[in-house]
C-alpha cells in the first residue's frame, strides 16, 4: 500500500511540519502581499518578462522549484531515513514505463486538443514560432519543468499524502486535504486574477484527479508523467500574456479571457463528468467490465439529451473493454466452443435493439427499470466458481437464448450487457471467474459495436462528437490504468456493491422524475 510506505522511514510528527509549513507560509505571505498592496500580478509579470526576457524569467522561477525538490528529497532521505523509491511508489523500484506512458498519453491529448482549437478558431491564436528563442525555451523547459512538476507531486501526492495517512490511519483525509491544498496553492496565479476564483475549481479538480490516480495505482509514477506533460506542452505549444507561463511558445492565445457560462459548464459539469467516467473506467476495467450501466446512470442526471446517451455509453464501452479483450486473448481464456453460442444470437439482437426508435418516456422507463434490475443483480449475486467444472450439463441453447435477450435490451438501452450476463453464467456454473470475465468483456464489446451500428441507422441518432471524443479518451486512459492496477484498490465484490447503490439511486430518481 502506497501510504504505508511512510513506515519504511522514521516518523515523528515534528519531522513532517517544516517542509509543508515553510511552503505554505511562503505562498500565504506572497498572496497576502499581493492582495494588501493590490498588486497587478499580470502587469508585474509582463514588466519582468520585458526587462529580463521570457526564457530567463521562466528559468529564474523554475529554479526555485528545482531547489525545493532537492531540499524535499534530501529531507526525506536524511531526516526521515526513507528511500526515494518508497516515497515514489509501493513497487520494489520506480516504474519509469508508467511515467513515460502517462506523459505520452496526456501529452498527445493536450497537443491534439490545442491544435483542434487553433484549427477551428484561428483568429484567437497568433503563430509565434521563432527557431532561436524557441530552442532556448525548449532547453530550459525540458530540463526544469519536470523538476517543477515533480516537486509539486512529491510534496502533495507523495510526502504529505504519506505523512497524513500514516498518522491518521486513513486514505480519505490525506486525499481530500492534499487535493484541496494543491488547488488553493494556485490562488496567486495570474489566471485567477484574470478569470476570478471560479477557475480554482479546475486546479482543485486536477488535484482530486491526480490523488485518485496515485492511490489507485499505488504510486506517483502516473501523476508525475501527467503533470510534466501538461506543463511542458503549455510552455512550448501555447501561452498567453495572462497565464503563469509567458514564453516564446509556438502559439500565443490572444482571445479575450473570460469565465462565462461556457467555462462554468466545463468546470461544473464536464470536468466532474470526466473524473467520474475516468474512475468508472478504472474500476470496471480492473475486473473485466465496461461500465455501461454506470455511464448511463451518470449521464441520465446531467441533463444531456437522451438521444445522445446511448451513443456515448456504447462508445465508451467499446473503448474500455477493447483492452480487456486483448489482454484476455493473450492469456488464452476464451473457450470458443462455449463462447460462440453465447454471442451468436446477441449480436444481431443488439443491432435490432439499437435500431429501434424509442421515445423519451419509454426510454427512461426502460432505463430506470434496467438500472434497478442491474442494481439488484449486482448486489445479491456473489456466487463464483473457483475452478474449471464439468460443462456437459450446461444447456448451450438456453444460454444462447438468455444472451440474445440480454443483447436486445442492451442495444435498446445503451449498455454492453455484461452486468447481466456475468451473474447468469456464475449462477449456472458456466466456468471460472477469469473465463467468465473474459467472455463478458467480449460480449460487451461485440454487443456495443452491434448496438452502435444499429443506432447509426436510427433516424433518432444524435451524437455530440466533441463531448463524446473527450469522454472516450478519458475512459481509454482509465481502462489502461485499470488493466495495470488489476484489482489492487477494490475487490470485485466492493465494486459491485458500490455500483449497485449508485445505479439504484439513479434508477429511483428517473422514476420519481417521470411519475
């Protein structure tokens, strides 16, 4: 367990006070001076950049964080007598592949979304590339920005998370405290001065996101890669004259900075939605499922048009279980003589279910009933088969019929059907848990593909591609992480119980809203 790594060093409450208190004192003093003297942070930064140059100014600020990182790691090593490895991860050694994978994935996402913005709103951006200044910037940024982001991660998600967790014997308290303080640490940023305190929701949300990643993966590696990619791309690709990074980047954002209804929608709806979908993808992929019922449950209470709910849920299902299917196939967990009859009827019936046009009232009635039924199935079914069993007694035709019915309902509602199929196979002692999970993953994948194909021929089809693509990217990253952690955080039974409560709650809300 990651937090328990603190016990590998010398504890002592006083030892954990100097570094955080010094940091918070400096940040608090800086903010107090700014507010009491009514200092224009943006104007002050612009004057400093004009006097020193953007790259020297950036280097001057980043060196402070590099020094902070050296002091923190030295304090941990020489005062706490704890290794840097145990501060970083619960694994026997730091997994650099995790760092680089996270860096690559998030770096690609940020670059792609930035370039899409440039393409669709070219008037809001100025092409600023100049080879000489850019090379100087790249040298400084590549060297120092990972040190800056590493200091923040080691301080909040590492040192403080472990220290608070060790003393209070809790995950929740250090998770909430470090996430909130990480967000509030940015209160003196020029972005806050320009856009208002509402933008802090973004920083706090990022803190919660990285906290979840750290605790679930039992290490800092993924958070280190994510944070470094985010800040490095921000410095090299896109800056503005009102952000913390004012550099000789490739593009300059010249759009008027506002925090209007669109941004509140992003911060208040989209961002929490991304976090929820990410967490669902992690949890479900770790036990071989897609999470369609939970996606539907979340989407049903967001106000998103019901015509979009099915497509989003099915596409997210496809993204999550694709990796599971590849993983299970490599382990040779598919008994095709038993699997093929299961999917034979479900695929065409899922297509028909997706093709059928359903009005809003019928859809939500069916959705509410499906969610309530799924919650009951997930809550009460704990039966598993511990080893391979004699399958001669299994009626393949009957199983195929059941699977066909599940496929039809799944296509109509917008789920993969695994939450119904897996308990059915367990009850019928169809095979071992791993083989059932593998079969359920394939069932979800094929039914979701068939359902979305059927839905594509539906005249009622409506897809918000901007939102859908972002959610698919989010769940892809989550499914990758879920496959890596593989049940390290919660057991399948715990996931079942928690999810059952969630979707039952939403199911009741849907019925109350309708009647």
